[in-house]
C-alpha cells in the first residue's frame, strides 16, 4: 500500500484533543478527555461497553460535534473542517456494514465509487484489497456466504480503498474467532509498518498487548494511558495470585470480605487475587477455603495482565467516585 502525499507530508500528530466533552442532554458520554496519537502509531482505546469509546471515535471522524473542548485530526479542526477530516480517514465499525447480497468484488466497486475513484484506480485498488485481505478466491462469492473473519477482512479492504493515512477501527474483531482475530491483527501491523496510523477500540484486553500505546476509558473519563508494559508496571504495585478452586463463585464470595486480598475477580475458571504479601497470603489461603468446603487445586503468583490492571483501575475509580459522592452529600446535609 503506497501512502498518499498527505500521509507523507501531514502533521506529526494524527490526533490531538484537549478537554473533549460530549453530552447528550443530562448524560455526559465523554468527560474532559485529552490525548494525542502520533503518525504511524497503533493506538488502543480500551474500555467496557458504554465507556465512551464509540462516541469519541464518532467525534474524531467528524460525525458528531463535541459539546466542549478542542481537537484536530490530521491537522483539521473538529468543529470547522469535518469534511476534510472525513477525506483523510478510513472507518470500520463494530457492526458489519457492507452489502450482504452483493459479491466481494461488487462491494469493493461500490465503495470505490463512493470514494470517488476513477475506473482505473478502482481496478488497481480492488486488486490491492483482495491481495491484502487474501480474498481473491472469493471475489465472486456473495458476502452473506462469508464467515465473520472474512467479512471483517473485506470491511477493512473497503475502508482502505482510498488510501487514507488514518484508520479508525471500532471494535473490529467483535464476535470473530481467535484465529481470525490474530490474522486481522497481522494486517493491522502491516498497515502500521507502511505508515498508516491506526486508532482501534476493543474490549478484548489480550488484543491491547498488540498496541504501541493505550488509553483506558471508563465512565467517559481516561483513567490511565501508556504502553502496555508501562501500565502494568505503574498501576500494579501489588502481587497477583491465580487460584484454581472449586466451587469458584462461592470461593469469590467468601474471599471478597475476608481481608485476605485487596481485590478478588473471576478470570476464566480461576480467581485472581491482588495482595500485598503473596507468600503470607498463600499460606493462609488453603486453610481458609478448606474451612468453607472449597478445595484448592492450584495457586501461584503470576505476572499481572492488562485485564488485572484494568479491573484494578476501574474499581479504584469506582471507590473514588463513591467517596466524592459521599462528600458532596455530606456538604449538602444529605443522609
């Protein structure tokens, strides 16, 4: 993929926002967020459903106006230059938005026309997209016959037909099997290596490890930002124990109020415990659980994952918000 002249000569920062706010009536979806994304970076925007990820992307794509704050995308102002912004980006949503009754080739032709490509450019870009996404053998297949992974590859190809220097991917692998997700990320790596800036939202925390830098958003606010390694080092100063026990949910319910761990969460078929003293806790844990008829199959200290970091940060934010609400209530004489 050869980048357009704008990609080669554009600003150093692909995205810059400061104090961005978006309200819908009394509801604040995006709450004073500030960050920047450097050209050629894979920037991950992570958070649970309803955290404000998709709203932020729609603002950055020129589809929504902010309520407050400032921002530029590839040098263009969010308020006054939304049309120029749209010309410099590709967008792929979490919901498959191509035409199921058309073939792969027909979808590419259609979107090439929407982007204003002439016939020669459409032929060249269609060939590139089919090669990039490994779709050449499926060119005449109706899209409705494709698996989720193949559909996502096609959607990516359509988003890149006009060679945008900036690509927004809004939960692009939602509902896609793990192998297809891994292959999709191989394509993202290749694009970034060619100079495309990739801004991706996801709630798959394992995918976040593939990003150069991450912002974690919850309740409309950015609660942490940095490289995956930085986040784990800065925000997980405690040890994490992984405990495989049976039955699992009763074990969590017993441990949560016990004081043995600062945090307890279910991870797959295990519990993760955030503790100050791993050795001391492990010595006390088995007798405690045995006393509640819970058998421990395995326990060990593990390297914290991004999911551990994220769960810890969200719980900390929840505690802070509850404390602030309580202080406000006391100030107003509320019981």
